[in-house]
């Protein structure tokens, strides 16, 4: 019976998996991925559009507000000057000019008004700075009969400066035909309120930028999910196809480019499945043929081996030519027997019909027995520390060591050394010779089947399968065989590496 803690753990596991799956589905997209680039593009376009719209709105609203304020100021200025012009004595003195300027100012909501007549200058505010009235505007007032105006920046604030000559009968803001009196009147009107209104409008528009950008990002994310969902399905199908699942197909929806891509993938996968199926059938037939032929050759080879052995034993009693023929038949029959045995062994590896028979083995004793059984004890220098024991298939270890040592004796130069070591839970058996080593083009193919370094020596003693069989036996133990990089003064060095399975580990 499970404990309460175990029940809580089992109950919470699906919830945790669900939360993890939800986090995986809603994690932020990678910026360097297609979805991230699509979202960034849409957001940038939306941001540029919003900023452009804001700038245009600011410009248009600012111009509209300023024009409206300007028109209102011109009308008020014209009307006020027209009302007070009839009360102005011409030629005026400084007192009457001051009253005129103050009267015009009272009708323009506290704006600064300046009146000039020859050497007299009067202002509605004696302490106000008069530099806002530029020489250009004064010159325009002298040469025109209508209201002249100019927008200026002063103290970081916008101002509208108006100026007009005053006629004897009526002011001439709109080009009236009144006779000039020599009096010039100027008004400085603040546009700060209009500037604040425009700024408030811009801030309100800017405040809407963030929701617009967020909305664009959400819409881009939804669009990316819709567009990229077929791409993700295609990517998953491609990965499964790469792992060997050749029957995988993707659903074809619509008539767009993605549907065309899915159709092309399905056609490619179908063609690949058909081709691979044919190749596998041909490979299976070839392997079956080799295995069948090898097995069929065993019986006649056994008879030939027996007869050749008898002939070789009695060769001394035969004539020289007959004795030479008997020995030749015996040697070639032995080579053919080894080739057939190697072919049968390779066919069993291909059919995955090979199994290990594991025992606890004294590695040093097993290697020493391999050398002694083949008469190599005097030809090989062995460094075999005692006490190294491992669980492995002794017969297959014998095959590996015999192939490595035999290859070194045939193609290398003495001395040939065999070294056994055990460290870091790995058993290593190194076989080295002092020959010229292997050329790079030979080293790349040394474990290939039927490969021989000298293609002209096609009738050499070996079958070209020994190193391939040795590598297959090493892999069967979970290990491998490595060829060391060439070093000066050292020939070929092959090292068997397999996991060191001890008795306690088993």
C-alpha cells in the first residue's frame, strides 16, 4: 500500500507536467528564430506607423491650433485698435499713447501692447522686455497698411507679435483706406496655452502607443503561430524521417506555399521510403546469399580439409611434384576455410544473431593463451600485469587479440608489443609494432570489410575481414578499437577499449 506522501507525489506529478507543458507552450519566442523575427518586424512596423501618425497629428494639430489662435488674435487686435483709434488725439503725446496702449492691451487678455509715434514710445507694461518686437516686423509695419505678424521664441516659449499702422479715421489692419496717422501699434500675444493644448494632445496620442504596440505584438504572435504551425509539423516530421521513420507524412492543407512544401516533403519521403526499401531488400538478399553459400561450403570444405591433411601428412612419401601439390592444396584449403568462417561470422553480426557468453576472465591469462595457441609467444613482447579480471566473452577476446597481433606481425615490424591496463573502469589492450605505420588513406579504411592496404596483393594471406570482425566483437562488449595518431619511430598502435565489468559490478 502506498503512503500518503507517495499518493501526493503521484497526484502532483501530472499537474507539474501540465504546468511545465503550459510554460513550454507559452515561453517567449527566440529572437533569432523565424517567429521572433516575424514578431519584431510587425512590432517595428506598427511602432513606426504609430510614431509617424503621432508626428503628423502633432504637426497638423499644432498648425491648426496656432492658425486658430493667430486668426483670433488678429481679429481681436483689429477690433480693439479700431475702437480706440477714434479717441486718439493726433499728434499724440506720451500720456495719450500710454492710455491707447493700455486700452488695447485690456482687450487682448493681458498681452503686451506697444504704441509708437515718432520719438514717443508707450507700453502697457513699462517693465516688460520689448526685444520680442523684431526689426523685421517694424519694417513690415512701416511698409504695409495691413496687420503684420511674426511668431517668435522667447524664454523657451512661443509668442505671436502683431503690428499695424493706425489710420486717422480707422485702423488699417485689413488694408483700409484711412489716412496714416504716423502711429504704430504692436501687440505681443502669448501662445503658451495653445502650446500646452498641443502637448496634451501629443501626450494622449503617445499614451496610446503602448497599447497599439502590445496589440500588434499579440496579433503578430497569433499570426506567427498560425503561419509557423505547419512549419513546426514539417520540422518534427523531418526529424522523425532522419531517425529512420520513413513512413512519416505531413498533412496537406490549403493551396499556399506551405501546402506545396508539405506536398513536396511527402513526395520526397515516399520516394526515399521506396528506394530504401529496395536497398534493404537487396542487402538482405545479398547477406542471405553469402550466409547460404558459406554454410553450403562448410561440408565440402570439411571433406577437402580432411583429405588435404592426410595428403600433407604423407607428402614425404610422395614424389616431389606430388608432395608440393599436396601441400599447396592443404594451404589453400585452410585459407578458404578461414574465409568461409569469417563470412559466416560477419553474416551473423549483420543478422544480429550474435550473443555474448560472459564469464569472469583473467585478462592476462587469456591474452597469454591467445599468443601461445598461435605460436607467437617468442615473437611478441607482452606486458600483462596480473590480477586484472573482467567479465567478458573469452572466445571473442581471443578473436580480437589474435586479429590485432596477427595484423601487426604480418604488416608491421618487430618488436610487436601487447600491453594490458585497467584504469577508470576501462580495460585497454594495446597492440603496437615498429613498422612504417599506416598511411592516412589506409587508416581511414582499415576497419572496412575486404579492405587490403596493397590492392595488388589480392591473394594475400588475410581475407580482409579480420579487423572488421575484431571491431564488431569490441562493439558487442560496449567498446571500440582505436588507431592512435602516427608518431615518429612508432608504427601502428591499435587499442581495444571496453568497459571493465568486475565480479562485484555484475
